[in-house]
């Protein structure tokens, strides 16, 4: 069975988003989401409110459309009621978790089956594989759990007190990013993303933007790209999601809330996010069965429909917001 063909939209020749003339397009303001000619970049855009805080990039760095083609080569059956999270190990084994039954398994494909190597009864709200093949687990507690590559479950050195962890990601330089909510959630409180080194030391806390406003509401999934940008799936309220892109310095350089065409009938609902070896970012939008493919500046390059139609009953599942509410 093959996935449906990806969609690339044709476009008319682009004009400057300010003067709308035929002047050559050279720049894009990430904050304004406008493409600019040289004249408007130098003379018009600087007059915008807070323009000095805006990030402008060369249009060549925005990325070009790509053609995506995916096919299912093999399928495997599992006894768990649902696979909510999955992480890949270097030995071709997989960690899969089932939130409903609070089951975590390490499995390995053999033929058409998944051979169970180990199994744990533990709630999993997020997980990530370290470069040494250890599994880090967010169990909605202050300290991350760890399962060694020999199968031993222990507390890790990664502690985000006074918060609870809700998301975890391992960067390319083996540092740990943890999305955190307050311990009394859903009561109002601080929400942050914490960067830690391999010793568990807190190197940076991302909490406020360049205007001293809170960045996150509920950071529920994280990835990063080689240029140092951090992508966070944030739940702003029940049923409302966005992907926030932070630069290396912590400033917000883009906010992606879905696409007007893809999400015309159903709201953007990302359940997970991952970076590819080519430094693109794939966002899984479960309500439309779509993979949104962003470049390393957080801009949509293309998308891929994994199914042509979504049945109503497929939309009736607990989302991360509901799971966190239940604790």
C-alpha cells in the first residue's frame, strides 16, 4: 500500500509584500511573514513598529519546494492497543508506548511481527533516545526516568524541579531539551523549555520572548535543527496548537499555525515533530492525516497526505491536552 502523492502548489510570480511592484524579491521578514525588495527592506520596513527586533533572511535561505514520495515497505503487528510514541535505536529495535494501558515496550521487527525484548508498566508523556542508546522518559514528574541499553529502569540526572516534564528531545550535540509545565497544571503557572548538558546542569531556560512575554502555554513536543533553532509544539488552549521556532539566542523567529489550504476544514493538530537528516522538520497533523514539512527557518516547504479522507470516528481520541489534564 502506498501513501497518496504529495502536493506542491503552483505559484504566480511573487511581488514585494509592501510596494507590490515587480522589483526583484530578495528578503523575507520572518516576523511580518512578508517578502521584500531591497528598497522596502532598507527604507520602508525599518519604519514598522518593533522592526529592529524583526528577523529578516535572504529569500534564498527560505527553501525551495521539494517533492516527497513515501511508500510502505513493511507492516508489523503489535499487541498494544495503540502506539502513541515511538523511538528508534541504533540496533534497529524500537521503543513503543501505549498511553491507554501505560505500557512501554522495546521491540524488534522479525518477519512480520514485533518481537518483545522488554516491557514496562510506566506512563509515558514523551521519550527520546540518547546517543548511547539510553531511553529518557517524561512521566509527568520533575525528574526524567531512564532505561539503559541493558534494560535497567532508573531515575536520570535530568531534573526540572520545580516543574514537571511534558516533552523531551536530544539535540545533535547530545544535550537535553525538556518542555515543562507547572506542578499544579492545569492551574495557571510558569511554562518553560530547559536546556541541560549531559551532567543535568541547566544551561538555559527559555521562558520569555524579546518583548518579555511568555513564549509557551503547554510545550508538548520538541525538536531542533543543526543551525541551533528549536521547534516546540505548543498547546495554546483546548484544540488549538502551534509550532514555535526559537533561534539560537531564544528569540521567536517564526510561529507556524498550519496552512489555510491543508487546514481549511479541520484545525491544525500536530501530535509530534521530528527533524530529518537534511535538516527539514516534519510535523504530524493527525486531524488531517498530513505531514507538514518545514525548512530550518520554520517555513512550510510542502506537505504530504498520508490518507485522502479522515473518518469522523478517527478524530475521537484523547489528545495531549486531555492526557495532561488527567495527569
